[in-house]
C-alpha cells in the first residue's frame, strides 16, 4: 500500500499533521525516564571492546555483556575498531542521498513485491498508523542476496561506502556473537556459527523534523526481529527510547560508539535468557535525524527456535520455525511492540 513521502510531507503540512500520523496513545504512555550518564539505572550499559578482547579484562567484560543482554537487551559498544574514515564516509554519503530531490531518490524506490529500496515502512491496512520516517532498506550479505537495483548510485561512491561499512559491522557483530555464545555456555561458539553466514540487512532511517513532534512517532514501539542490531547515529539529534521499568528511557548516543541490541531471534535461540527489548523513536521540531541500523539474522533453512544445548532438558518457551516461515509471519503482521515474539511463545 502506498504512503506519502514523509520528508516531502513535512515541508508541505506545517502545523496540520495528517490524522494518520497522530498518536492518541502518546499522552498516557509518555513516562519518559531521562537517560543520565551518572546513573547506572537510567542509561544502557557500555561494553568496551578494548577490555572484551584483552586477556586481562575479558572475563569481567564478558560478564558485563551477559548482564547487558539479560537485563537491558541494549548496550553501547565503544572501542569497536570500525575505522573512523569508513563511518565518516557512510555518514556523508547517506546524508547526501537523503538530501537528493525525491525523483532522484525514487530511482531506488521500493517495488510492490520487495521490502528493499527507498520508501516507508511496510503498510498493511488503511487504518494502520503511519510513522514519521522515510527509509532505505538493503540486503548486504550474503552476496547472492544483494539486489543492486535498490542500491543508490548517487552519490557515486554510495554502493562502495555501504559495502565497506557493512563489512565492518559484520566483524563487530561476529565478535559480539562469539562472546554471547560463550556466555550462554556454548563452547562450540554455536550462536556465532549460526549467524556467520546469515543474512545482513541495513535500514537507513530519515526522520524529518516535525512541527508537532509530541503527536507523532518516528518509529512505533517494536522489537527487532533479527539476532543482533548495531545502530549508528549519523547526526547529533537523538530520539531512540527503550521500554524499561514502565517508562521510556532516552538513549543518549556516546560519541564514536555503536548502539547494540538483542533481537527476537536471539531471545528465541536463548530460550528467553536474553531480552529483545521494545524500543521506539521520537522526533523533534529542530532538525532531521538520521540513523543506520544493521541487522544480523540467520539464513534460509535455519531453525528459529530454542537451541537444544541451551535447553538441556528445560521446557522450551518458544516454538521452532524455519526462517522462511518466521519471515512470512513477520511480513503478515504489522510492527506492533513484541507481538511477533508473542506469536512464537508456547503457552503452558
Ligand atoms: C530500527 C530502529 C532506531 C533509531 O531501525 O529498527 O529501531 O534510532 N531504529 O533509528
Ligand atoms: Ni528497531
């Protein structure tokens, strides 16, 4: 179902926000707990790769990662080693892409049968609330999954830039997944092995400024369906909030850090030991916001279900499905909190 381009709409509408974007639920839901660097309870944990891979500190830092995945499902990653030049180039090219005239961006527009390309979040019905966000969605790996028709060639370096960044993100997520495997008692590195050849996708999010930011949402509350997400904040505008203790915590990005979060697949594989935390995006009336979310998932034929070695006789909390069936379920339902995860839950 086609929806309007939000960037163009934001310029056009002024203070008259179309009804399909206006959220009644924001008022009662808006207990916002402000993120604060000084308090452990109010900001997501910070995981330092410098320590995680230093023999002297690795056990301690791995334990901190375990608690971060268990209690928060979200954490900052610092000293991740992604080259500054690669990040800067990505920020530059993506910012430039979203600045292009609509006709130019539409050269890589979504088409009916595909989720990839430039456009908006998938819409299921005329009643569905719309999000204050335009996206570019691309599959970057494995190579056979790449559909270059959706990859911008303007700016000219864009494809190469995305490839370079994707390779770096893959390395960071591999490293995290190795430690996660170990933390879950899988000495074989099983979770890492499962995701190694998996599908990697990227979602480039553009949230235009809005004259009434409190009426809309950039992204509705949702949990990510993949295994692990690594989010890069492109400019200084923040807006990501995670659900915790009955309120929303604003995630204040740390300069140079990536924001990692556990996705539904990891919650399921770990039989609920790790949490795929619900999050949403609020927008502002000052300036556009840009982010790049990289998702690491499994691949075709893989089973999304609690890993037998983790269960070790314990009762599975989730059903098992082949990735294709799991993906079909995702696209048959709109993004609504953790509803996809709920569908996978087994009742007593
Ligand atoms: C996402 C997401 C958060 C953000 O793309 O799934 O949650 O801050 N993005 O853009
Ligand atoms: Ni998300």
